[in-house]
């Protein structure tokens, strides 16, 4: 059952800070914790997360504490409104369950707004207003990051070692059984046989497995019309958005700067006015790393200048100026300045 956490707004006689040494309490009040509490914790809107919980049962663990812990990634009690030491206990599983609830909700309702992203925007506006940050001038950049793909298990490791070993043996020394190891068709055929079996087994887990298996076969093989068996595609024929891991379906492959990477690309927008006391990230977007780094921005014609055009090239941004700036010509032209081309067309 969902319940907002407003208990921290009400003071208590039993607050641990009331019994602290005055010097320690003064240090605590000068630390980052009260700032985080006032400008982050107190500005978290818990209500959008009510969709993650049912209308019955025990009240949920405070969402504003869970989100705050995700932000700072380690336990800092005072910053999340806990002023009585030991008042609230948190198991690691509670954090994992909260992440799972958010993930499953986003997967089930992709058309709904991103719960975490909305909190980022709300808190960013608070910081911008408090610090008087100008957002008139902003810059954009992108970076790629690796997918947290699950490491190979014993079976996958055994196959890699076997494959490496077999490749070092001269072909005339290989047995017929070992020759099969070097044929990708052998594994693809086994995948196809497993697919035929699993299609007749009704299970939610099997449905996910079947979807991944079907995608893998389609991306990696074609049907040989003569033998009616699977034939492995050439590497150049495998799409860049092909499956990179059975544990991360969205990760894609891209070569950038001569290096291959399986993962994603992160685009970030940031304020960059020289008058700002510090700069703030105002927007971000995570996408498949096969998407181009070039960003399309549409601007009024009045923004055009040689300097803007130079920055456009330097930062891989494609600018589209949507209309004229309305500026009057610096020099008027007479009708006699024009030449008429009388050549028939």
C-alpha cells in the first residue's frame, strides 16, 4: 500500500541530534547532509510512484528515502530525514525490489512518463532557481558506455576454451567430432531444435527465452534452399543492432575510433554560460550506440553566425535554421544591378 513519507517534517523530542555534543552537531549542520535534505530530499515528489504499489497490504518503504539512496549510493541517514539513529531499518533487498518495480512498470507501460527522469527534471529546476543559473546558453555532447553484460558461465567458458584449442590443431589432425566444433551451423541447428521443443511448452519464462532465441536465429542464420538447413551468415551480413547478450537485449554493437563496443550512447545537454557560478546538466538521453552522434537542432534564423556554424561542425550538431532573421539588407540594390538571362529554357 502506498503512503507518502511526511514524518520527517514533524520534529521529535527523541531526535538523536538533541543529545549530540554541540561541536559534533555543529559539524553535522555544516556538512552536505542538510543541503541535500533541503534541496533534494524535500523536493522529491513521491506521488507518481504510487502506481508501483497496490491499495492493500503494509505501507511501502518511503519512496523519497529509496530515491535519495539511489542518488547518493550509500547510507547517509541525516540527509534523508532520519534524525533518530536506528529508527528505520533498510534491507538491501528493499532497494532491489524498488528498482525492479520501476523497471517492470516502465516495460509494461512504455507510453507513460519515465518516473526517474521526471524527478531529475524537477530537482534540476530547483537547483537552477536556487543558484540563479542561466539556461539561455547550453552545449551538447555524447559518450558511449559499455553494457553491464553478464559474464560468461562455465558452459560458455568451456566452449570458448574448446574452440580456441581446436583452432590451433592442424585440420588433418582433427577428428570428425572436433571438426563440428568449428562450424557455427552446428550450434545454430541445436538452437533451432531447442526452439521447436520450447514452442510447445507453455511458460512465461519460456516466452521470453523463445523470443530471444527466435531473434538470435533470425539475425545469425539463413535457410539453405538446397539442404533446407541453417547456414551461418557472414559477419558483414549481421546487423549492428543484433543481439549482443542473452542478458541485455537492448545493447548494440558499434565501432568508434577503431574500437568495437557493445552498449549504449549517452547524450547530455548542459548550461555553459560564463556568468554561471557552476554549470548544470539540464537534459539527458540514453539510446542504442548505433545511433549517430550528430544531433539535429532547429533554430530561428536570427541565431545564425559564422561562429555558430563553426561550433556546429566541432560538436557534430546539425543546425536547421527555420526562417529568416528579419534583418534589413545592409545595402539596397537597384533594378539596374540585375542582369536578365534571355537564354531559352
